[in-house]
């Protein structure tokens, strides 16, 4: 049996990252969670159980590289 490393496609743009974050945020909100706390928990721990599986949010958030996300958040925060 062949041992194959699975690769995930990186996001093409910041717009796609924002779209995914908005979708995950809305899914968490609909399910009654505090989206900010849940997303921060995921970013700090990389534990996907912080994100609901509702609306495929859990698999969507894993498409975002956490390092890139943190870089963009910091850049945006400092620019304003």
C-alpha cells in the first residue's frame, strides 16, 4: 500500500479568506455560540471542535492557514 501525503489547496485570495470567515461566523451565530470566542479558541488551539459542523463551517475553517489569518488580522488591526 502506498503512503501518500494529502495536500490541501491554499486559498487564492484575501477575499476568499474573508468569505470563509464570514460564513463560519454566521454559522456559529445561528447555532447560538459566541463567534468571536469560538474562532479565537480555534486559532489559539487549532482544535476544530471549537467550530460547529453546521453549514460545513468546520471543514471551511480548516482551509484557512492560521498563520496567514493571524498576519491579516494584525495588519488590519494596525492599519486602522
